[in-house]
DNA sequence: CAACGAGGCCGTACGCCGTACGACCGCGCC
DNA sequence: GGCGCGGTCGTACGGCGTACGGCCTCGTTG
C-alpha cells in the first residue's frame, strides 16, 4: 500500500532532482552511486517484475549498496518513481511525421501505447500531480506541436491531447492487467474464465441478464481471451479520432 | 503498496462471497458481524479517507471487534475490496431513459462519473479481473441494453461501452487526483502551481517549449485550476459520442 | 604535514501493514 | 451432560518506507 504519492513538502528538492541540478563532486574518485544509476536499476526491476517488486531494499541490493545509501540521492520512493517516469518519457521518439493531423495523432497514440507496454508500471504509478520534469515538458511540447494548427483553440487542443492520451492509458491498463494477472496466477485469461464460469452459472438464475450473457459471450469468442484489449484500443482510437474530426470539420466550415 | 490484487486461489470462495451464498446460522443470538456490516463500514472509511486509510485493523476497530475477526467473514483485503466494488455498482440507478441512444449513453456516462465521485477509492482499486458479482452483472446488462439496438454488432456494442466507460474513468481519475492531493498537501491546485512555477522557471531555458508554455498557460487560465477535469470530461464525452455517431450513421446508411 | 569538516555510506530501529496460527469460549445437538 | 463447532481474537512474523546517528574517507585549510 502506502502508495507512490509524494509527501514532498519541498518543491525545490523534487524539481532539482528531476532536472538534475547538482554540482559535480570535486572528489577524485566520484561517489559509487548516482541518481542515474539508481534510476536505471529501479526501472529494470520495475520493468521485469512490476512496481510491487520495486522496494528500496531491493534497489540497494541490486546496486551492491546498503538500503539507506539510496536515500543519499533520492528523498524517498515517491520521488524515485517520479524520476523514473520522467526518464521513461525521455525515451520516446519524437519524429517529424509526414501527413495530416490524424496521421500524426494516431502515431502519438501508438507511441504512447508502446511506452506503456515497455514500462507497464507507469500505469500503476499514481502521480496525482504532473511530474514536471524536462522530458515530460518536451513530450508535451512535441505532442501539442502535432495538433496546434488544426484550427481549434489552445484550450481545445489541450483537451484533444488529454482525450487521446487518456484513451491510450485506459486501453494499455486493460491490456497490462491481463498480462500481469497471468503472471501472478499462472493461468491464462481463458483458463481463469473456465475456472470461474461453472461457479458463476451456479449462482446465476438461468435467463437472467440475457443481454450481458449474449454480448459477453460474443465478445469473448471474437477475441481469443475474454477481453480483447488490442481490439478495444483500435476501435476506441478510431472512434476518438472520428469524434475529433467532427469538430475540426465544423471549425473549418465556419471559418 | 502491496496492491489490492486478489491472490484468490479459490474462485468458489470469492464468488460465494460476492453472491452472498451463506446458510443462515441456527444460533439464537446471531453473530455480531456480517459481511454486509463489514462492507458498509469499510466503504465509509474509504469514502471518507481514501483507500490508504482502509486497513483491516481500522475496520475491526470501527466495528468494535478484533482485527482478526474480520477474517471470519472475508478471506482477505483484496476480496473485501471486490465486494465493496460490487456493492457500489449496486447503488447505481438504472432508469429507463426516454430518447435516442446518445441521450441514454450520455446518461450512463454521467451516472458512472457520479459513482466515482461518491466513491473515489474505486479509481485506485486495481481489480485486474472483473469482479463478477451480481451487481456488476446487472450494471453491465443494463448498460448494454441502452445501446444494443443501435445497429452495431455485439462485439462493437461491447467496445462502445468499454470506450465510454474508459473515458469516464480517465476523467474521474484526473478529477479525483486533484481533490485528494489537495487534502494531502493542504494546498489548492493553484497554490501548488504557484509554489512550483518559480522553481520551474529557474530550470527552464527561456523560449524553450513555446507551444507547451502557451497552451498550458491558456488551459490553466481558462479553467480555474491548472487542469480542468470537468471540462476534459465534457469535451471528451462529446467527442467520443460524436465518434460513435459516425459508425452508427455509416451502418444505417449501408443497411 | 597535521587537523578538520563535510559528504557519502549504512546498521539499527520504529511504526506501519496484511495475515497465519492456534487458543478460548459459549451454544446447539446428540 | 458431554461434545463439537462456529465465532472471536491475541500474538507473532515477515515485509515495507524511512528517521536517526555513527563511521569512514578524502579534499581543504592553517
């Protein structure tokens, strides 16, 4: 539990960490640790085993160092996760994409999905307030740049991006949950359904919830698993882009 | 951390709990506790103070009972949260709404938003696999019923609902994060920005990220806070519904 | 060249958490 | 009247994040 929330009374410290403001040590042999080494190791752990496996003890261990040494460089776990998030944003490509806004926005959606697939722990990290690191800024700037000129107001442009990124996160979360529950239980999604279905039928009065049964079954058969996260992503993304097209076209007509 | 994931090796037990299959005790004086009392108290705690404040010790205390007594009725915390979720679904209205599908779907979105506002902890509870309780089934059936007849396939109908509910959850989460960080830090969103902005400007090279700065400022000024969760909800909802309209119209034309 | 002080390192300990285990106890049933 | 069982719960264990204070090392200074 305890959450990844920052208790952070001190914005200066948190931001300095994110932006790596740090006078280099004058010592000849530099310190054994660094924020970057810590972050790299922490991301490796979280990528491989999930956020729950990321403990401060574990990080120290992986670095061959005492647990508390980590605290020399990072005020606490919440701040560590914040730096990890900003670092992950920094890994994203920011290509200049040819084509219309829809192509560009779709590309942004797919890049964000890929990010979440590479770092599923980002979906569970609760940030409450934006991280405000340099890479988030760069990402935000880049993504806005792809759609600033589509004829909407600045406020609307921001809302469009929020909408698309929100959809990506939703879909990514659904997909990720399937994956890591399989890891935890050792059962595939299909096996899980097969083990629950007989019991569920016991409780369910026959004929109850006809719509739910029919649609649920149809959806379950269509996709291999009971839920088709990739389908949900694609379908939803096209709907969202269609919806954005409607306003864009409206504005173009009224100009 | 430790997450609200169910370790649940035993589907029978979990489902029996959800569906309240329990032969009434023959004892004269019934037991002091019950699943319902536990769930009610737990929801009160979570509603008032958030999921982090919901501990088994706390639940026992609120019931005037030893911590471990709770485990007589509930296999563990994860299952407790699952029952809480299903119970919350049971509270939702399921009116027969007059009007077209868009009206009905919009109503569903607003009802779900209201649910999350009443029980923000639902946004943090990680369920990985659907809860499969009676009230979730009823909710799913009801919501599908509002849109089964719009001319899409069953699979698409399911995807439409997933899309809309996903948007609601995204927006609700954004709104909730603002609220409970204010509670935690004792600062409003505006105050938080004011305390961070000067530091951020220190790090930011002037002229860097022009688009982000302009759009971010515009969005910040438009809404009272730096982020306008209600606006994001409304804007996104209309876009999503517009997008759905496009397919619906397409199908109607091709029929 | 010796003394100092600061910065990096980290062992120990505290207060939380979820929950396994086994003891106690009072009631309904044979 | 004795038994068994369901409800209750005290204690304890292993894990977590992290506060605190000591130690050791090394560049700096007199």
